[in-house]
């Protein structure tokens, strides 16, 4: 089972402020623990939305809007991707996730389970994705 730990953006992250040395060390220790346990798949911070864009789809086509985007509660600042045996194991790891803003400050992370290819077994066209996955090894 794969889970994504989603770090919500803050006004500071959207301004491009870097984490403190203490927070970086705490995050590094946490990710090292995940790696030693064999559950870490990936993890990274995201640059502010001022360096990104959105693509909107409509009946008439697509439009591109450059960032920044103002509603920080809907934005992401980073993620950690883990693979564990159970939901309970994922919950235990996420309870230990360091406060992304630093201890004592209000912050929020969100955890979402990823779909696995077997979840799409009955969907027409899934074979192409299975072939791609097999090619990647």
C-alpha cells in the first residue's frame, strides 16, 4: 500500500522561505528512519506557485495560468511517498512526521492512499498502463 504524506503550503513556503537548519535536520532524521525501515519511496519539497502554472480544461480547449496562486490552504509545499503493509502502519509513520513549520506553530499535513493498478482491473484500457509499469521494472 502506498501513501502520500502531503505538506500543505504556508505563506512562508509560498514566499520561498527556506526551512530552518533545525527543521531540515529533523526532516532528514525522519526520512532516514523511513529509508532504514524500507518504506521510503520518494520525498521532496515543491517550489512556490510563483514558479508554476495551472492548465484548465473546458469544452472550448485548454488555458494556462501562471502562478502565483493566492489560496495557500489549497496549495502543496511538499510530499513524502511511503509504501507500507497496512493503513495502521502508515498512520503510525505519519504521527511521527515532523511539524513542517517547526514545533509550536500551526501546520497541517494530509495523507492519501494511492491507487494501485489492481484497483483499475475492471477499467477498459488499463492494459497499456500495466505494460508501461512492466517496462519500467
